[in-house]
C-alpha cells in the first residue's frame, strides 16, 4: 500500500543576502544625496528670487526719490559710518535723528541693539523697523526685510550682540547691498549728482557685495563700514560685486532704474579704467565731477 501523499510547501524566498543589503543601502544613500542636493538647490533658488525682488524694490525707491527731488540721487552714505552726513542718506542719516532715539548719536543704527531693538528680537522677521527709518529709501520701501539678502545674513559677521562673540561683526547690519560712491563724486567734491549728470543710464548704482570676496579666510567687512562702496575688486580692493547666489555674477541696480544681471568678469572689466565713456569713464567708475570717473 502506498503511503498517503503529503503536500510539500515550496518557497523560493531566501531572505536578504549580504549583497542585497549592501545594494539597498547604496541606493538609499544615493537617493538621500539627490534629495539633499535638490533641497539645497531649491533653497538657493528661493534666496535668489528674494534677493532679486529686493533689488527691484530698491530700484523703484531710487526712481521715486529722484522724481520727488528734482532728479537728484540720494546721498549714498559715503561717510565711514560716523560723523555727520551732509544730507539724509539713502540707508540711514548721521547723526541719528533725536526723534528716533532721544538723543544724537554718530553711529550707524544697529537693529540688534537698544534703543532700536527694544523687544530684544534676534531674527529678521521680528526686528523692528526703527533702525531703518532715518534712511530716505524707507519712505518708499517700508519693510526692512527688503534690505537683507537671505544668504548674506547667514554670515557669521551679521550677528546679534555681542559682536565679538561670533566674529568681527559689521558696522553696517542694515543692508546687504551698497550704493556706488560715484553718486557723491567719492566726496571730491562732496555733492550728490543728478540722474541726468551720469553719462550712461546703465551705470552701476547699487549692488550686492560679498564680505568674503577676498576668500573665505579673509572676511572683507570693510565692505560694510558704511552704506557706500567704490567698485574696487581684488587684488586692488575688496568692495566688488558679490556672487552669493552662484552663476558667477549678481544683479545690479542701474542709475536708470533697471535691475541687470552682471557677471563678475564684466563687473571687474568695468572696474578697470579706462572705460568707453567720456574721459575714460566706465559703467562702474562714473563720478560726474571726475574726468575719469574716479
């Protein structure tokens, strides 16, 4: 008699082998890296968009100021960060008006310190507007966030007090952008000019600087000593155009009120006289009272 047949359970599953496990881990690592790269790229794009919006708002403010002031450009805060300004500045006015702080003061308002920061805020969105109110642009752009680049304010030098705790700090924490001192003839003579005095409406009026333009180990906080700059680039200076958002360049507000993307190579070329303008003036060096723009 034959024994009864039994059903044998067949299985092809052998579980994860070591090779399978290693492959899964490798795939997970690759996917995580791709995700991190995409997230980083997304953040960069958002920062670039915010910065571009800021520049357009500041360009609009400059145009409205000129319309309200017989075509004159504002004082560019070419003042070294102390003393008394010859006119209200685009970013701030020295000495700080007594109506804002209860007494004269010959330092650039620090949004992190009292009497401006009475609530002891530490983040951009929570900072009060009072530190910006002495600047003439604030009448047209009344949000302090329009003055600050999201990438720039991650710098160790844009810090709350005490400044010495995280780095040398900045004299000017009000803005990531700087105005060309050419509009004030670099102080010689110390007079502001009209839009119509400038040889080309595409001349560079305002741009974003990079405090590390000379390299990560040499923070060029001199770029933020006041609200103005000269278009000097390494190795002759450290106040040139920054490229905080990549693309080997940045956006520039022109005297004519446009916002143009300018490559570092183009900006650096314009910073070297002679240029194509009258007397060798360039889009960077264009001071009306100087024969060569400098």
